[in-house]
């Protein structure tokens, strides 16, 4: 962790760090067809850094091709230039916001593979007590925005991390019924078949701000 007289916090989305927040996203050539999860991550980073003293850094997990798609099946929409994170870099952060596309109602296999590689951190419990949030994207309604987040919580539990949902404090956006909108009490979300809506991006900003604020409070009371 970087040190300064201001006690800077970091949050990882995977976000950087006084607090530092780590904002970590995962996708491969299939999921990168849409920039949806990246747009949410950028908005979350902006929200996290709106909290005084917080530095948020965006990372991505290693791009491992889990599905043998026929060559030329997909045309990647964008080449996202984000540094790749390694498991041993996670302890540097004070808080985390993990984001991933959904695959059959669960986190994408690339992200699961990354978390499966954190066994050494689990053994030492280096991430225990640190707050973490979750955001995701699905292809359309009914594809598991809640189950993707809910099933991902098990990864946090084994590390002793503190899951921070956003609940219904994103008002009145959580009760919008007149437009198609992603997002749940677990965290921000959107649909990969189109760009995130204004309301979805506002919820992402709120999540970044909310988790960064909690991370900062926890850091202030750390012994």
C-alpha cells in the first residue's frame, strides 16, 4: 500500500490504492464483443475516486479462452487496454469491486479461473476483513444478474472478505419500472446486447462511491 500523510485509501475495481480500491474485470474475445462491463467499471472507478482520499485502479484478469469457438465466430468490438492483474497483487488493495459477464447464471469462467488461483492468499487469509462488491452483465433479462452475484459471494466467504451489497439505497433508481434496466441490490449490472443506459451508469457510479466510502471508514478504524 502506498503511504502518505493523508492516509490515502485504495479500492480495486480491481481499483488502485489510500485507500485503494481494486476494480477487477474479466472477459475474453467472446465477452469483449460488448464494452458493457468495461463501461460499468469505468463509471464505478469514477464513483470510487469521488470519495476524498481514495485511489481506484482498473485491472483485468488473464484472458484465458475457455471455449473453443470456431475461428472468426466473433468480432471483438474493442481492444481494451487494461493491465492484467496477478493474484499476489490483490493484498495491496484496501477494498475490491469485482466485475464479470455472466455465463449460465454464474461468473464467467475466466474470472472463476483467476479466483481459483488465489489459493495461497486463502491459506494465509491475507484478504480477510477487506470489503468487496460485485457487478456484472448478462445478455438479456432473465440471464441471472442476481444468481451471478449470489453464487460469487462464496469466493469472498472463503477468503474471509466482507461482501458489501448496495441494497436499495440507490433511490429512486432501484424502483424504475418504465424502462429496461439492469442492476440489483447485490450491485450494478447491465445487458451486453446494448450499451449501458444512463440509469445503469448512475447506479455504477453510486456503487463505486458507496463501497469506497465504506472502505475508507473501515480503514480509518483498522488496528
